[in-house]
C-alpha cells in the first residue's frame, strides 16, 4: 500500500512540474483553458497511478504524454473547438515559429512566454497577479482567492474573465523580441514584486515565498537580464528578515527593534551576490538599486551604524530612475537618520500635497516618528492616529497602536 | 485575427479646428496609411467627416423616431474620427500598429478584436 510519504512526494513533484507542464501544453495547443483542463486531468491520473506503481523515471514526460492524450480525446469529442484551435495554431506559428522539439525527452521550459502572457499590459493589474499565481506558481483558485482575501467565487469569476480576454483578444503566448523586452520585462517583474509586497505587508510568509520562487524561476529563464538578479536579490534580502520582524503580539517590529541575529544569513549572502550582479556591467535598474539599499540594512549590526549617507545616495539614484512620492518618502526617512529628524521632517512636509501619500499610512507614521523624536508629542500622537486609520493589515495596525500608546503614555 | 482600430480625438467643430488641435501633420497620416496598406494587413478603413455632420437616430419604445442633427458634442471627451480593420496574428501586432498610428498621439486608438461568434 502507498504510504503518506509516497503521496507527499507526488504532491511535491506537482508543485514544481505544474507550471512547466501547463506552459508546455499552452505552447502545444495555444489555449490556456484546454491546457489547464488536461494538466489537471494528468495530475489526477498521476495521483492514482504513482502511489501504487511508483513515480516514473521522467515524471514530467509522463505527465506531458498523459495530458496530450487527454487533449486529443477532448478535441476528438469537440470538432468545433478543434477547428478553432487549429486556426489559432496556424496563426501563432505565423507570429512566432515554434523552436525545434527537445531531444532529451524532458519538458522544455516554456514558462517564460506564459509569464509574459499573464503579465500582459492589456490585462488589468489584479488579473496579472491572479493569473501568474495560478498558472506559474501553481496555486489553485481557492488559494489565489485566499492570497487576495476575496471569496473563491469572486476570484474564479475574475480568472475566467481574464482567460476569456486572453482568448478573445488573442493576447499571444510569446516572449517579446529583444527590441520589445525593455518595455515588457518591468511588467513581469512588477507582478512578482507585488505578490511579494502583498505577502510581506501582511507578514504572510507563504505568499512571500511564492514570490521568491517565481523570482528564482525568472532569474533562471532570463539570466542575462540584470533586473531579474535585482528583483531576486531584493526579495531575498527583504525576506531574510521575516522571522525577526513580527513581535510576540503579532505586530510588526521596527528595524531598530528587530533581533538581527534572527535574520537569515544564508539568504542575505545569496542576495548580496545577486545585488552585485544586478549592479555590474551597465546602468543600474530600480530593482538592483533597491536591493543595494536592502543589502546595506542587512549588513549593518544596528540602525545607528547603518550607512545612511550611502542609503540616501541610493535613494537619489532610485528617484532619478523611477520618480515617485513613495521613493521621496523613503529618502526623507533616510535623510532624517543621516542629518537628524528636523531635516527629515522638512522633506516630509514638502510632500504633504502629494495625492498618493494622502491615504498612505507609512507617510503619516514616518511623520509621527520624527515628531516624536523632536519631542512634539501631541502632534506625533495625532499623526499616529491618522496612520492607524489608514493601516491595511492587522500586523501594521498592532505596531502603530503600540507606538501611539507609547507616545500618549509619555506625553 | 481581425482587429478594429478606432481612432479617437478631442471634439472639434470644424476641420480647421481639428487641424489646429492636432500635433500630427497630414503628411504623418499619409505616411502611416502607406505603411499599413503596404504591409498588406488592411481589410477596411475609412476616415469620418467631422462631428457637426453627424446625425443621431433613436427609436423610442412606442416607435417614434428621435433624430438629433447637431450636438451637444462638446461634452464628449473624444470622438471617433476614423477606423482601420486589420488582419494580424495577435493582439501584440495590433497594438503595435495602433501605437504607430498618428491618432495615438493626437488622441487615442482603441483596439477591439472582431468577434467570430455571430
């Protein structure tokens, strides 16, 4: 009888193979719905066969063969669908001829084109994230729904709509050419980074880890693009602090409250190497620069001895690359560490008119912190109260509540 | 796959006003039309006369024809000035043509796939 170990190892393989399988099937049939359907069928078949007969020597090849057989059956039953797909296939070939089939029998890695389809600019931002989680991270629809904190039915509808759009508007499954890549790659990186920040803000390690996994895949698929190194470095160097950044009360801890011995040295080492690669051999990109900032934090023994002048300089570079009020806010906080709270507060007050910062709790919280350090406690408490009303996650709320209580107690 | 490129621009009361508002010259349109026709992807295309010549017809529930011959069009942010129907492999190719169209600089170009469901 198959034991629980066999079942667990089978599921672990699927986690890794599902994205590969799906991408290869999309390449083969040019249709995401059919690919998803027969990928699920093949995985179900494997769940029956493998625990009983053992995992085949080439699990990917077995899954692909099974899925293709299921697809042929499906197309035989539905002639109209088959005819439609045949037209799709001819036109797809016209746009991007298929590479010669691999000879080693393993699954060719076709995931890159799926990344670009899922992150296509003709899809709404939230649809890009949902599709990427589903098609490339291999999450089920209920899991994607949980990631977004929406009901499963809502997410299912959203995914169906996004897939309908891909099919009807014929958003292609193809990797953009070298001339388009600079315009398209940031969109793909943005999707992965937004999955990470979503998980990070809510202290949800599972979601953050999905993003790390996706960033690793992208890095492997596009090793010559320095920003893929930058993104992976950034998420690793940030994720390295995961165990130290949540307190016993479930609230986030500030950088100067974290026990740095609990930062993950292995991830930091890996991230530093990648950050270096990201910043070598050409002009820096925004992810590489943010990774360098994260690395400076990770390397410092404490907040006081952190290289703040260097961090301010990097924020200047970042602001030149991607000017935004949020970057200006982070720069102001770094200036406050370098030159004192007064200088930082002057910069923050200069940003008061920015619409994007009005409902953004880190802005109010940063002001509250500097006001507190300047001894202006009633103003600080007012700013913390404003921040408290703007928090989006429980972990943030617990932190701001604690800081507010402390200011009120000393005021 | 067929796509319709709908070229929209800010409303103008006359051809002269339309020309004054636009950043693209007539020669830009000529050049673009030559390129897209030369690529052999155009199925149909027309430019429309300005909005002052438009007539709107509605039929009410009890069958009465309501004909509106002039504005107010000023409240429309953008009006349709012309279209192309092109046959290209996928949305990326259609978006590429849309981006090269002078209409994308003077206003916007909406890309709509032509459905084969009807």
